[in-house]
């Protein structure tokens, strides 16, 4: 969100882009106006064409839809493709980024304009952007603040206000260049969007407390503790003592927010970006993107800068601006480094960040109850001059500057959707460095893919996509079937451990498929090691959903289940014959038979791990981050191993399984009714005796130790495979019931079309 100081030239009447669009098509005028509004950080919303109201409820547009996102504006107002191209545009009132409006009208004999002019004579001229309405009214625009509510005639006759709440917009004004009844809204005066004058709030009957202006925090401070602006030169020196690489992503953001609270313009952005470039994780333009979402009057203040600078051994010079070390803001910032309030499943929890988890794959945070948090810090107190010391936990819980995430937790590797939520993304465990990783890649090609170059390239693209676009799995799962010790885990663990706490190595199917699955919410890469599906129909749907569904439900003990974005990329390894529920038309399983000729060669694996431990992991990450992806990853290649899984998945159907066996062996169990009894004839028949056909099927089932179907069921099940039944044929002097058999080629074709089983 842009700062209010960046709104300075928003609506200049003489040279504003809004008022230079007289000759343009109305759709283009509204579109360009929307771009100007959002560039200033204002929220916008579409209104009905030639009207003042929000679009109908069927469009899904409400005040919660208000946005200053460029992509959203394109979808709404782009003259060529926008859903609301040429419609009117509104500015919502309320919420950070919204506005507070004084609406001055003339109603018959009541002249609000005259009343407001009299107030300006008494209290001073109001310097704020003003818009004229088609009915000769005026909209005066102010920043939204706490208690800036809607009212009618409270300020004076003919003068209404439009506001909302801190979390929601509750109204809007029609904004230029909208047209209603053929008349246009226009800006009269531009300039800075100011705070609401005190006299206006007094006339509304609102009790304002300390104002949230620039240069002062919102901590519990007295008049002597007003936050001073840190000189730019001093701030630069302080930043020199803060190492970007020593901070978590959240801490890095808080440094940016603290700078923004001091310098919300391009000066502050330049300071943050220049300092961030010292870190290995620096990305071009990321500071600018995140800067737009900062609120200069937010909870993160200059105390953050003092706290981290002092941790880096910064010492104040004689003329430097300082903060008292015992200030409450310092206590709050100290606890903010490790703790935050989050709302999860309707329950309040304290999030505790782990500094040095014992395992690379451990979560980077814990969730604890508020009471447990207070007990844990019960022995950490400060003397505030009362009868007894005050626990720092009480100070932190009651302070508006505490770190909090009302929107809960989110896994967001892209870092652009986590507004109001704690981003659990921890990054990779290694940094990408160009170097050799040939032994590892050769292992994938020769052992995992059995030397098949096409399979090798598809698998490399799948892994590259995992690293390059982790938030968007393409819906296919890698299945490795092979003997223990063949090297399946060498591939999965090497890739997975780079994701740290976002890697799940599961060896128990209960952890994969149970209801209490909170451990899966932060997972990006899951390795199901030696877990066999086993034909359980109930869990088959869960397993398939984890591979293909975009959203899943996560359940933590003690809190309500919550929906979350499924980002799981899954590998399954097993030495069992039947591993996954592969349906006839399944496209999600890339099944590979891993060769086992290195199972008894420990030196082979020692060489691979030596390469990994000497820069190989860094080289692997660099390789996959820079690999050009060319394969379609939404459809797994057909492999012979997948064919076997399909056969096994339908194997409980005795008729289909028997028929596949017949077609595959090309040995029909019955002779043609026209074959002479005294001659050998093993050719594929045209017609066979129906009772003999069922008898052969029944004997096969008994040999396989499975229960055969009744003859009637058996015959009905054969019809989809091209059999014609219930016909009679003459054999000698007898008329017997026969089954007409499809040719071998047609049988193979039907098996492929109906069950995706290719028999070569």
C-alpha cells in the first residue's frame, strides 16, 4: 500500500491524467483512472454501469472485494478483456487503504455547502482533495482512521460522512470519471490526503485518543517518549550492523516495515533495498513489491531497528537519536523476535519460532496455548514501579505492537499472498552454486530410470518444476518400485532434505492418510517410503486427492479443521508388487521399476554421498533451478510398470483378470465348435461352447485361489469385451448355445480403449 505522502499529486485539477481524458472512450477513461487510484495506494471497486450501486450479488462483488492489485484491475476494467469494462468506479470507505469522506450536499432549502463554509471560517480552511458530484455536491477526502464511521447530519445540516471499520469497508463514493444520468463526477482540488480534522470528529461525537500520525509509534508511551525520526545517515549506520543473512524472512520484512514507518517514500525504499542487497537471498524488485503493502502507521516501529542494530553491536554516537533500553517497546520487540499471536481454526495460539531446530526437517515453529506461554515466561519480569514485577508476557500480550497474524498460517513460497498471515516458508537448506553433480544425475538416469532417456528427462523436469514452482504441483506422482537398497531413497532424500521443514519422510501409512494431518499442511515434498496401498478403497481416494486436489482439509488436535492449499509433490517407493491404485485411465502415476544391480555395491553409494557432501547439493539445486522445462508434467508417461499397476488394481475383478491373461498369452482355453475332435487345433476360435468357456474360467479361478463368478454374471461381464452370447449353433445333430469370440486384434484394441492396458 502506498503511503499517504505518496498521494501528493493524485488529483491535481490542472494537470491530472484524470482530467486530460476528455476525448477518450469511457472504458479507457475508467481504466486509466483505476490505475491512477491504485498507484496512489487507494482501494477501488466496480460500480454498476451508469449507476451508483455495487454490481448485483450474482457477480460476487462486495466490499471485501475492494482491491489495489494491478492484476485485479486488469480483470475488472481492462477495456478489451475486463469483466466491468466501461462500468463506473468507486472508492471504498473504511479499512487501511480505504478513505473517510465528508459528503456535502444541497437538499432543498438545506445547503450543506454553506454550512461547511461557515465551519471553515471558524476552524480554518480544510486542505484536502475534493470531488464535485453531478448534483453540485462535494466529497472531501481524508485518511481513514479508528472510529471514522458513517453518520448523517452529525457534523451539520446537509453534511454526512462515510466510513467503516479497521478491517472492513462499509460504504463507498462514486469516483471520477463515472457517469450517472448523463452527468460526470470530477475532481475539483487535489493534494495530500490528510488526517480528519479534530473539529470534525468532535462534532461527530467521537473520542479520538492519540493520533496515528507519522513520527510516533502506537506503543503505550507518554508525551516524552514520542518516536523521533532517525536521521538518514544514522539509519544507514545502524543497518550496517544488521546482517540480512542472519534474519528470517519475517524479520527481514519487519526491518522493511520499520524503515517504512520512518521514511515511507522512495528514500526509505532505497535504504531497504540497498541494505538487502548485502544478503545472499536478495531478489530484484522484491523490496519494491513488498513496500507497497506496508502501512507507515502500522505496529512495527523504529524499535525494531534499534533492537536488531544493538544485537549487531551498534553503539549510538553522542548526537544520535536513541531509545531508552527499558522502554516497553523494547520488551515488545524482544518478544516479537520469537513470538506472535495467530488465529487458527477459531482458536488463539502463540507461535514460537525455533532458532536452531535439532533436525533440518523440523518445523521452524511451535504453536502453544496462551496460558502455557505465560507460564513459560513467568520468571521473565520487569519492574514498572508497581507493587511487584510485571511479567514481560503480560506486557507483550496487552501491547498493540505485538506481532500478530489474524489470518493464521499460510505456506507461500512466492511470498505475495501472506498478508495478515504468518508465512511458514523457510526457503531451501542450501544456496545454489554451479558445480558438478554428475554421479547423482547418472544415478537417476541409469538406476531409477533404467537407462530410458525419455523417462530420465521427464523426471528431471518434474524435479526442476518442484524447485522452480513449488506452490503449484502439476498433479503427477513419482512411484519407484524396486528392491531394498537399490537407491530409491538416495534420490528422494537428497531432493527432500533441501526443503528442510517442508520435507516429510513417512514410513507409516497412518501418517500419510490419518485424519490428524497437521504435519502435511506445510509439506511441499512428501516421500512415502515402503508404504503400500494394499487395495484399501477408503484410503485410495485420499491418496489420489493428495496428488491432484488443489485444496485439502487440515486438522490439528484441539482446533477446528481448516482448509489449506495443497502443494504436495509426492514420491512413493516400495518393494511390493502392487503399490498404487492405478485406474484404467489414470494419468497421475509415473511408475518406474528401479534396477537393482548396485544393491551390493556400497562403494557406489559412498561415491555419490561424497559428491553430495562436497558441494553436490548446492550444485543440484543450481542445476534444477536453471533447467528449462519442456515436458508436459500434467500427464505422466505410460510405462510398463504402470500397466502392471493397472492390471493389479483391477485384479480383484476375476473376469477381467482372466481375460487379460488369455489375451496376453494368446492361448484360448476352448476349441472352436467347428474344430474336428481328432485334430490338434490351437488357433484363435470364432465360436466356443458357452458352458465350456465358463468351465475353463472357473478352473482358472480355482488355480488362482479366487472365487469365480456365476455363469450368468460371467457372461454379462464378457459382453463389453466384444463377445456375442446366447446364440445357438448346430454341432452335428445338436443345437447348442455358443459364444462368438472377438478376434485377437480386436480384443487387444478393446482392452486398450476401455482399460488402458496395452498388450504387445
